[in-house]
C-alpha cells in the first residue's frame, strides 16, 4: 500500500514507517511505496514544500511557491493539475493537505508527546492495536456519506480530517482548518465551459509524460479523456464488451477510434468469471486497502481490462478512467429540492416535467419526492435520520421510491441490530448539534459526498492496478481543479433533463477534440446484467461470507434474515438492494483482510533502520 506519515512533537519518535523513505527537507516525514518521481520536495531555510502523488507543477513552480508557504496561503498549494498530497513547513508550523476527493486522505492521533499523522488510518491504528470503530463503520454502511461523522475514522482513537480541511501542526498541537469553501460562486454553464475544458486538458497533460498510455473507451466521460490523451500521443483504448451488457458502448468506441487519430482500439470480451462478486473465495489475491473498497466486487472485470492493457503495452504505464465524471459533469435530480427551497417554482416545474418524462412518471410525483428535503436544513435532516434509526427497521423498497433526502438511509441501515442503530443515532444527533459551515443547498452537500465516496473507491481500484500490473490509474475528474471548475456550474444547469451532460457538450463542441456524434450521444451503459449474474452464480460464497462466520454480523452490522432475503431475490432475478449488498460485501472483505494482516508490517523501531544502514 502507498502511504505517507509524519511525526510532530518535541522529541523524535522511536518509530518510523516500515520501509519508509524520508522526505528531504521535512523532519520526520516519510513515504512508503511511492516511486521517487512521485515524491518531490523543495526548501529554503525554515520553509519547505513537498508534493506526493501526480502533481503537474514542475520543480520551478514548486520553488516559486515557497513564498506562498511562507505566507501560509495553503489553498493556493492545491491548485496545480493532478491528484496529490501537500506537506508544507513554515518554521514551527506544518500543514498537511489532502485532496478534495479523498484519494489522499489525512488522519491523525495525538498524545502528550506529539502527533502522528498518516494517509492510512490503518497505520495509525496499528501503533497500539486500536480496534475498528463500530459506529463509524455503521455510518459508512448506512449513509455512504463520509462527512456525516466527519472527524471519525474507521478506527477508534484515530481522527479524520474532513473533506476540504487541512491538518495544521504547531507549537500548540494539532488543529483542523477549512481551506475549501462549502460552495462555490455560481457561474453560468456557457461562461464556465472553457474553464472546464482547460482544467481537463491540463489534468490529462500532467499524466502524459513519456509513459505508455491506455484509457477506457466506453461512456462520454472516459471517451473525453481518451481523446484528450490521443492529442498528445498514441493511446491503447479498451472497451469491456461482454455480450450480456446489451449496451452501445462498443459501437460508439469502434466509431470513435476510427475517427480520432492516435486511438488504437481493443475490445475486452467477457467470460463466465467476469461478473460481480467473482473471486471472493480467494481474498489473498486482492490487495489490502485502508478502507472498504467497492471495486473488490468487480475485481474480475477490472482484471480482464487490465490484462488486455498490459498485453498491448510495452511496459507499465498510465491508464485513464472516467470515474467521477457523472458526479461533476451532471447532477442528480435532488437539486429540485433546492429550487423549491429558493422558491424558483417555475424552473422546478419545468425540470420536473423533463425528469418525469425520463422516468415514465408524473411531474407531481417528481416534485413530491423533492419537497420534504426542501423544508429542512442539513442539521435538521440529520436529526430526522437519527429519529428514523431509533424506529424499527423498514421493509425494503427501491431507493428511487423514497423521498429525496440530505442523508438518505440506505437499505443496509435496516440490516443492523438495534444495539448498533442506537449508538449510530446518538452520534448523528451529536453531529447535528455541532455542525458548522453547513451548505445551504442539498446539491452542494451531495456533490461533495459523492466525490468523496468515488475518490475513496478509486484509491482502492488504483491499488488493484498497481498490484496486478504496475499500472498507474489516472482519474482526472477527481482532480481538485476539475472539481472546482465543474461544481461552479449550478446543479440545475449541469443536470438539466433536456440534454445529456450539457456541460461536456458546451466545453468541447467545435474543438476537434471529440467527434460530434460522441457529444450527441444520450445513452449510458450499465452493468446490471453482470451484477445479477454475479449474485446468482456466487450466491453460496456470499451466503457463507455474510452468514454465521461474518465479521460484520459479529459486530451487529448485519443480521441474517434481511441479507438472506436480498440474496434470494437476486437469485430469482427480482429487484433487490444491490447497492446495500455491494457495500456490506466490500466491508466484510475489508474486515477479514485486516484481521489477517500483521500489524507489524506498518512500523519499525527507529533504531532498526539505523542499525540496518
């Protein structure tokens, strides 16, 4: 696992990360697993700056940013293309700044001697064997929104730096400060389109640096990245083309590759094992991740794609994925609640008509779903959620049939025991009582939470690509500047029902980057067929995993009966709580992997490294 860590205290620490490499110019700061090119540092006297990850700033730009460090202008250090961690020192003050999407999260724990920080909560837990925080894991399963219990990691005693915040370490100890506003000044779609185009082009250019390049070529988002990369050199483009999918991704991919110079297309055929939940009877073949990772469920599909990439490339390179494109280029219909709250009734009605046509329902039903969330703020919504958790578990119905909510309760919340739901309700109530800087708009909140969830999962996918083939995964839609550029456009413009991803069309129309037929596309592929095939084919493994031997069950996080019902419905081809099953399987895999992983792999005595050298 790639991770970074540091110690900030009066005396030097007696431990250090096992196999860690010291970062030049920063006392007691280490990186583990990162290649040398992924760790760069500059300094001048008491001022130092390091970036860890894919950072588009060159060495001259890093040196030019030292006055910014001296002035403690922390946010400016997060504005280069790429996805990276920032570590900056000014005298006795150290700032540790993660990215907006949670691919470089920051955790810390403090004792009287000082503060340890790391990008892996598991590592800090291993310092003294801290157990899993059951309530925090329950929140992960019940909400899928990382910032509800914003300062709690999945381990007891290990604190999390919330999204958009930084960790500041100084003579007075550790403090967490916000560096990113909760919402952005609103800019019209047409005006912002060139900014979005420039941010995406820079994000792609930052990764095209002489390594072999490959890319997914499927939906609009991945196709955009593949075409941008092809402007800078050859790209091996791959499309997963299992005949069970019955979508038009392959047809569009073939046509795009024929129209765009530099794209060489390869189809990846499916097979009996390229379904969801395959391979979960051999967890040792999956990389250990710091948090539950949704991609363990689709690992067999990802491996098939990566195997094709590796077979067509001269060596390990960089692979572009369109992950998070939906989250930044579009918007869910929850923005209708904001329109109602702001009394923009005419626009709400117009958009409701469009969404109703897409869903084959009535506009009155669409607005009825949106209305409850328009009448409450975030803190009030959390109090409602806490009340619901104290009530009996609900019967399952599809989430799309429930009212829109700031923090919707997922089906997995109804699978927990009362002994877990009660403390979770108390924690949510407490979070509501201490909430500050809350966004006013539901869309601003849900956009950030969607990105944080996708970012954490993409970090797990990256571990899979590196472990299997040494391929670096690039997800430019998760870059800070891309997020900022896209989310400045109001959700009701990004998610308007009249056109599919109008922001992408406005950004790239008449630019010769994307063929016109790509921008005119209004369809999107889906993996439902492979999800149901996997649930059916791997039912015995899943029943065993979530049965009496389940670690989630031992903690009260799942109960047998509702899980068995969900699996039985899936085996019969009936609608079921797919998302909840996905979440709990990923969490069960994570718990089992961490139970089997030795804590000693994280740390070593400082004297051991000195003796070894």
